[in-house]
């Protein structure tokens, strides 16, 4: 859903950073690594201590590296298989840190609300389902099939949880974070089921195509030999 705004962010808002990093000789892979480290530090250092607003601000300052590195690679003409692998791998690390940090918050003494264990479980569910969502698409594409679609793309998950966690902390309305976690838990589960079903239908069709001629020949029997 939010991917439609990707060109705007990369071409207008973040372009000065892209040009600056290229001028300084910084590689896209380095930007990816530093951005992921920043996200992990912000999520794991601030969230478990209950400093949700500061954690969101810190993470947000680094999370845009995921857009900057891609734009840098295209501008430099350095798009590579390793770069794509590196970016996707570190995305999983950053996502895990964000939802893992929230899980640690709900498990800590710094959480003074009710149902801490429940929201610990919901956070972990979002973490796992988010990873499965991304893996399902990557695995399907490696097999020559398409698994795009669903309700919870990575950008949707990150923006929604960061915005609502930050607003909830700013206005002392933790309900915003709770509702978002439940929404993401449901949307991620739906997305996994949606992608599995989509790949299943493609796989059945492809298997039928590959097995069709053999099955037809078996039913028809051996063709008569010309004399």
C-alpha cells in the first residue's frame, strides 16, 4: 500500500542524502548496514526501557536507509545480486529488532499496563508472521512464481507500528499501539494465508502443465508402429 509513495520519498525528500552519500564515497551496502545498526540500537536500547517516543524517533532517523541505499545503487548503476541479498537479509534483522524490542518492553518492569504477557505474545506473533510474509514471497520468486499481495507489506508494518507507538507515547494513549499490534497480527496472518494460496494455485497449474503430456500418453496407450 505505502510502496506507491516510494518514488516521492526517493526522488524528493531523500534525494539530498543520496547525493551527499555518493559525493562522500559511501557505498549503498554501507548505508544498509549502518541503517540496520541504527534501527536495532534504537529499538533494543529504548523500547525495553519504556522510552517509546525516543525509540521511535531514533529508529525513524535510520529506517529510511532502506530507501536511500536502493536509490544510491540505481543512481550509481551498481545494482547487484549481493546488494539485493544484503538488503533483504538486514531488513529481517531490523524488523525483528523493532517487534522484539516491543516484546521486551511488555515483558519488563517498565510496562505498567495490564495484559503485558498478552501483548508480548502479540508482538512476537507480528515478528514471526512478518518474517514468514517476506520469506513466502522470496521463496515463491526463487521457484519462478509470484507471491505479491496481501494486507501487510513491510512498509505498511513499519510505518503503522512506529507512527502509532510514537503517537501513543506522545499523547499517553497506549491504546493506539495496542490496536495497531492487533491489526498487524491479523493482517500479517491474512497475508501469509493469501500468499500461500496464491502460490498453491500457481504450483498446481504448473505441475499440471508439466505432467499433462505424460498423463495423456499413458491414457492413450502406446501409439501403433508404422509398417
